[in-house]
C-alpha cells in the first residue's frame, strides 16, 4: 500500500487516480468531522466536497513541510470556520429559538441538540472557536490541536478553557 | 457527568458514512463545473477589457464636434457613410448607446470644449 507522501507525489506528476485514492482514504475522517458540526447530511457532504476541492488545488504545490494529516485537519478547520461565519446569524436565531421541551430539566439531565451547541460555539472568538471545535468534535489532545492551529499546547488549553466557559454560559449551564 | 463529557456525548451518535465512488464522481463533476465557471469568468473579464480599451481608443479618435447630442444615431450613420473611422464607431456604439445620457450629459460638452480649445 502506498503512503500518503507517495500518493501526493504521484498526484503532483499528474495522476488523478492518486488523488482519488487519497479521497477514498480520508473521506470517512473528513465527513465524520463535518457530520459532527452540522445536523444536515447534505451540508456535511457539501463541506467535505469543498475540502477535497481545496485539496485538489493546494496539493499540487504541497511541499511536505507538515504531515498530510495535520494539513488536512487545518483545511477542515478553516472550512468549518468559514461555515460558522456564513451561518453566524442563522446560528444566533437557532440558539434563541431552541424548542421548549415542556418540563424543567436539571443541569445533570440536560442534553443539547447539536445545533444548539454549534450555535453557541459559532459565537466564540475565532481562536477559542477553533480549539473548542477540535476538542469536542474530534476529542484531540491539546498538543495535536496546538500543532494543527499553530499555537502552543498551553495556549490551546487557555483558549479552550475560556471558550468552554462561554459555551456553558450560552447554553445556560452555569453550574 | 462533567460538562465536556456531556458535550462529547451529544456528538457521539453520528456514524453514517458516504459511498466513496459516488462521492468521487460528484467531486469530479463539481471540480469541472468550478473550472468551467472560472474560465468563463476570466474570458468575460478579458472581453470586457478589450471592448472598453478599444472603445476608449476609438472614442478619443472620433471627430467629436460632428456628433450632436440628440441625434447620435443619425450622426453616427452619417459619419460611417461620409467620413472616416467606420470600425471605431461600430466598436464603441454599444458603449455609447448604453451610457448615452451619462456621456452626453456632461462628458461630451466638456470634450467638445476641450476640442475647440485645442483648435
């Protein structure tokens, strides 16, 4: 089985088949990432498609300065970030119009809908949003998050701490 | 259960996958559609630049004193028939008729004066 590096090098010499192989290899990872971000399957598929179109353009000039995995995560995060920006107002409305469940829940019982959580995450400042997104959707260690987002592990932790505090407030879980 | 664990639980139920071959086909179509769109946009801009460039050049070379404000068509036809620069007039014609009011409202009198001063 060829490595990612070999496939990318083949693609750079003009082989579309090598790119398709990369798509087969990473489709699950990318699609799962976006499935956690949006409740709409079509939207998740569109976002995954956007990522691979970006990769198709960018990989021709890829210089192997970072791992392909890390690079792919970065493209995912940037695409998700654009998606959040695009839907900022819609997200705000979702958050304000969360359906009333009809009974009073304690904070222990409460489970949120994905839309509610992402609407709250979408309202965070950029750095916090990216870190929180990576942490709660992918459960990645802070070290990896720091690598992907070009920040130190400590900075990722601090951003996560502030971000999650604000998400808590926005979701109405103050305990 | 702490807050982070609760959040992660919210996302734990998603596990549907896509059919890779179908996705690759869609991706290829989307790529071609995007490339086509880009090349159409580029050729559109190039065409616009050429039309404007030729139009501006042609307009500068017109005998502007001969054009009357309200009778552009007749004058242009007369110019085509009697005078010179047939090709230039034909090229800037869409531009003139599209922007007639704007051009002849203030730009043309100004150019006319400039022309007379030059003479």
